[in-house]
C-alpha cells in the first residue's frame, strides 16, 4: 500500500508518500515562517491562502519525482484536525477532490496521532506498550499507549502548552518568531543557577501540566531588572527552559512508574529541543528503559507522519464518505479506537 499524506493544519504544508513495504518514498515540506514573521505569529487567513498556492504543485512534484501515477496509490490521508479551520479545509478539500478523481479512499488523520506515530518512521522504532509525551505549540500530553489506536490520556496541560509558553517568553525577551528555537538558542549562553524558576504542579500528585504560572514568573523576573543585558536575558531563558524540562521529566518519571512500561516516546515540535532530549535520555538510562524520538526533520508538522498514520487507519478498516469535514478542536479522547 502506498499512501499520499497531506498536512495543512497550521503554517506548514507537508506532502509525503509512504509505502508499506519500502517506507518513506518522498517527502516535501514548505514552511510559512517568513510569511508570518512580521506579524509575530500565524495569521490564519494568510496561512490558508498559502496552503492553496502550495499544496497541489507540491503533490504534482512529488508524484513526478517518484515516477508514480494515481493508480499506484492505495489511498490519501489528510489532517482532519485539530488545527486552523481554514488551513484544515484546504487539505481536506484537495484530498477529497483528488480521491474522487482518482477513485481512491480517503482517511482523516488526527494531527496529534500523526505526531505520536512519527517515531515509527525511524529504523529504531518503539514497540507497544509505551508512554507517549506529545509536546508542541498547542499540546502537552502524557498518554498510555497499550496498542495501536488505543490511547489513554494520563495528563495534559490545563492552560498554556509547553511550546506556547516558549513562544510567549520569546516575545517577552524580544526574540524573533518562531520563539521556541530562539529561546533555546539564547539559553545556551545562560549561566546555570543564575535564577531558580518554579517547577509547576510537581509538588502535588498527578500527571497534568501548567505553564501559565511559569510564564508569569518569567515576565515578573524580566520586569524586576532595569534594562536587562543580553546576559540577563540569556540567564532568564536558561532558567525558564530548565524549569520546563525538569517539569516534563518529573511527570514522565511518574507515568513510567505508574504504568511499569519500559518505553517512552517523545514527539511534537518541542521534542527537537536539545535540553529536553538530553534530560529524557538521562532519565531513561537511570530507569533502565528506552526512549524514542522522531528524526529531527519529523518533529515539526510534516506529511510523512500523516501518510503513515493514514496507512494504519486504512489497514484497520477505517472508512469515510465524501463529505468534507474537519475538526479544529478534536480531543484525543474522542479519537476512534482502532479495531
């Protein structure tokens, strides 16, 4: 089975073709960072228009470079949610239109399930059961994954997600968009222990996350310094990043102890953060378990994870009609279990 994957949930157009036998055949990604940079964040209408401009030409290019015709495909997967409604509608409309013209089935993929399964695209892939940490701009969730398609949310962010907090702190520090990588880059120049920031919700039981208070603490710290120097900002960036990483590590340790699982999967845009990777690799070593990350190019939104997740859904008998329907808000708890 060869599946065409279309990702258009936010500000990146991702197109890929995945083959069940030979793996990832083709993968292309177009980022809208430069388009949105002057606004300091994603402008939904501009994002939708850019997806319209880019999606079909990228599909045509990948099909041509791969020397594939529509008859070589077994289905088309697209991101059905969560995400920006206009951007999602672009991907869904194109997927349905091509599938109707090419006589192929379609499957709408949950964006976060795509991230969850992204490590499966690597040569060293996890086996079920495992704990999954999904950490991105819009989500921070810990899941117990007993088998494919059966996920239990152990904990999640009750306010700002980790990636969202990174972006907001970047604005406080006067850094460029997108803010997360900029905070991490600035933190590399910080002095360890120059500041001590709180580790939110680690002094109570449970697996939920909260980063809003940490964001406020960071804002208050910046405001307490008259004309903060570059070194002050680097020290604050490091203190903030360390607090986020430590908080995530503590929650992951709890989840592993709670379930007894021997594998930990980390996915989502923030999974590319070097400090987070180092900390969780150390945790895995200390607990005698294995930790898995997506390849760096598959941490951000991409078509490969959507193609792979769509293949799994189709193999498990998922079917849908020709109605074009997306879900901008789609809790993982409402994701249909695979049979």
